[in-house]
């Protein structure tokens, strides 16, 4: 049952990605034709990125390709200095 659930979830996410990519292409065409940038296009692109990341994680590929924000912040060591 779990395999069926994961399989149907992956299928649905792929469908959402396909539709989001179609929306992104149309948004880019509108931007080119009207020579104006819409913030919605960026939102669509971020949705595509999230869907791709989720699909990679579910398929077992791409784990740790993009570190989470917490991991990234912990790995950055900054030298503490004062202005005075």
C-alpha cells in the first residue's frame, strides 16, 4: 500500500511539474511580448524548483544536493569583528 501511495504521489507531482512548466513558458512569452517583468513568473519558477527538488528526494536521487538553510547557516563561519 505504501508503494502505491508513493507511486501515485510521484505521478501527481510529475503532473504538477509538467503543468507548472507550461505556465512558466507562457508567462515568459508574455513577458517577452509585453516587455515587462511580472512577479508571478518568479513564483511559478520557484514552484517548479520545489517540485523538482521533492521529486528528486522521493526518487532517492539528489539528496543533499541543495543544503537546507539551517545546514547552510551552520557551515558558514564568520569572523567576528568590531567596528571600534
